[in-house]
C-alpha cells in the first residue's frame, strides 16, 4: 500500500480543486444550535470544528514563520489566507466523501504502518515510541481513535487522487515533435527602408486625393449619432467674487491650521519583526559588524519593500522607539525595540525636514480656499430655489437669469472629448437623458449644480473635408509614404538589390523577440524558403526580409532534452488536470456542501 506521505503532490491537488470551493460555497448554510461540533458537511462527510481549528493553527504557524513575526487570525484573513485554508479543508472532505462512496478504504495494518513511519513519533533510537505518540496527540488535541481515522481518510484520499492523476503519460514522439518545431532555427537579414531612402519627396495631396482618402476611411471620419444638449451649470468658481474676505478671517483660519503650515520633521521608516528579543539582538549585532545588511535580511525572508515599510511619522506620532529613530541619520538601523508585535528593528528610509510657512506666504492659498468653501455654501443655499424653479415649469434659461447659472450647448456622442464630459455624473446624465425629459438639478463632485435638456437628436454624418483637412492631409501623406516605401522595397527584393540599413540575424528560433522590429516579422521569416524574401510593412518603414539558411532542431543537446522533458510534463499535467476537473465537476454536482457560517465565525472568534 502506498503511504500517504509519499502520495502524489497534494499541492497539485489543491490547485486543481481550489476552484471547487467557490462553486460549492453557495449551496447552503446550516443553523447553529447547541454545542458546536462541526462547521458543516459535504455529502455525508462532516467537517469538524477541531479539524478547522487545527488547519488554521497550522497555517498561522507557517505564515508567522514566513513573515518573521507572530500573526493574528485577523491578519491572516486580511491576506485571504483563511479562505484558502477553508477551501483546502473542503477539498479534503470532498475527496474523502467520494472515496467513501466508492467504498475505498485501507485496513488497520496500513494505518499502523503509516503512523509508525512518521518521524514525529520516533524515539532517540529511530523507532516508533508510544510515549512520544501519546504526548504529541495530546498536545495537538487528538484522541488516538480520531487521529487514526484521519490517517485512514487521508490514505484513502491519496489513493483516489493517485488513481486520477497517475498514468496520464504521453509518448516521447509528441513532445519531440513540439520541441523540434520550437527549436528549429532561421538565419536571415533585414533591409530597412525609411523615408530618407526614397528618391523624391512625396507630392502634395490634391482635393481629389483627400476626397478619395476620406471616402475610403469613412468610418474613421464619421460623426456618430449625437444629442444636441443645452445645460445650465453653477460652479463654486463662478461665485468667488461674491465672497467677502478679510485678514482677520484668514488669520483665524491660519491659526486653526497651524500644524498644517508648520510641520515638524517626519521620518519614513521600515520595520523587521522578530519572535524573540534574542533573535533581534543577534541580527542587530550582525548589522553593526557589517556581516549582513537590512536589504539582505528583507530578501532572506522573501519580503518586498512594501512588506517592511512601516510608514511616515513625526516624533510624537511614533509611539515606540521615537527617541532612537529621531537621533540617527538616514539609512541607519536602530533597535531592538519592544512593541505589541514583539521586538523589532527600524531603519530610517527617508528624513523629511521640518517646514514652516508664514501667514504672508500662505495668505494667497488661504484666500482661495476660503472663497471656494464659502462659494459652496452659497450654492447650497440656492439648491431648493433652483429645484422649485424647474418644478414650476421654468426653463434652463431662467436658471441663468434668476439664479446666475451659466448656459452652455454641446454635441454629445461617444467621440466628443470635452472637459465637462470627464465628470462621470454629468456624462451619465447626458447619456441617459432623452428628448422631452424633465430637467433635474443634480450636484457635481466640486459642489456645483447642473441641469440638462436634450434639444434634438442629430443623425450620424460623414465629416466634410474642410472640417478635417489638416488631419487627413497628414494621414494621407503617411499612407502615401508607406506605400512608396513598400513599393521601393518590393522592387529591391525583385532585383535582389540592397539599399539602406542591413541587419543580420543568425540561428534565431521562432520565439525570439526582435527589439524595434515588427512583432509579426519573425513569423513571416519561418514561412519563407531559402533564398526567398518578403516585404513587411511597418510604421513609416519597410523591411525587406531574406532567408539565408535553416537549421533543424538537434534533440541530442542538453537544452533540447530539457525542453522535451518540460513539454512532456506540461502535457501530462494538463491532461491530469482535465481529468481531475471532470471528476471534480461530477463530484460537485453529486455532493452538496452545507457550511454553517455561524459555526465558522464562532471558530474565528475563539482565536481573538
């Protein structure tokens, strides 16, 4: 019997079945009553509270080691790891349920052999130790019966997964054919023609040329169906002159914002946490001795710069280690410092000097902000009056004459690029408003007000030459230049002549990237026969490509053997994944997941 510890990689199974959790999670939830024993069941197989608790505890330990500090369940949830733990447990139970349906199990001897093979239960002499076994189970919260049944279930799951994942092997011929295709090589040169290589300048476009170009590209130069819109708008900037302001008012605001205009020194710091003070002290000694540095410590933990960035603080804001942090220079490390998350060391990443802005220096900004703020209040006072005017049948123009709105007209369509249309509220309103719709007062994010009226629908039309003459003249010249370049390139190719820049490439495979060259050029190369060529059109450039030689793949080379092996593994894994997915889909349909969310939440609460 194959032991569970040597089964096909469980990680592969988790990846294949992880999607199941999302599909299964919505099947239903149970009601919590009495003592909580389970968090749910899938089919006839229960998911016990103890199993979920142990899975969470194990993940907490492993993740805490990775981060170099003790994490809480709440931090685990913030990273979405708790969902992954639950998904993994559900996956286990799905397999267990399917194994039970198939009457797939193992005998007591197999369970015993698996248990006594585990290193955790071996004594100093390397053999199974009953005392170690009993002690380990007690610490983990297992009874011997419960643990043995889990070993039995795990072994049955392993047998089931192996039966699906194993044996899906293609023959070498398929992998070798693909490797030969990928590794064959081409040697070629490329001749590049640019506008300067043309013998004469491009002639100026005539009206006939432009009319023909416009007709050929009618979709590009067509105004789509549009709405002729009139809108009334009142924005804070329109009322700033109505706001009275004095130095006394501004001085009071300056005093209220004194901290904003007189900022103390700030420091951006990075933090590394440790499980014990001894660990932190030892690392700090290494840093002082220059046997390592802070960046290497970050890399050793597989952390990024964002992972260790603690934030930017003033001396008063940094509650722990502020005296030490604000004494050292930029780039220096201090610590170890005791915190709620254990001992840490800090590195000063950046020092932001203190800044003082006088009232005179701030006066202009203070006045601008005050006028805008008070203008918003003036607009708020006019909302009800504006709504009442429209409700009484008033036109947008009356908003202008009576309440100082501004009237504007625009043509609204999907191609218009007007500043007012950058506002989503205005854009959505314009898009949804129809002819004869009653204008409504709506608010803008800047505190302004607006109302829209659709006057008419304007049919789609082709633009006139005079509207786009400058634009299409440039486009025509570019098209004509490219046409002349391609024509000259084809002439050179036909005569087997060379002109312009020449690039030579030797033994390139079809997956190579050629910088600054058209992306489809290498594809065209592999379509050519030796001695033949092709013209590839670019952006104001033409490329004459000539094939000089071909090389078949040499599958005896080490890199080829490695590629064959990788292709074979990839296809095998893909085949296994497809088979496993088919099995999983059937299992999902035939097995209902009942998850007690209250029980799950109760388990989470027990960790707090």
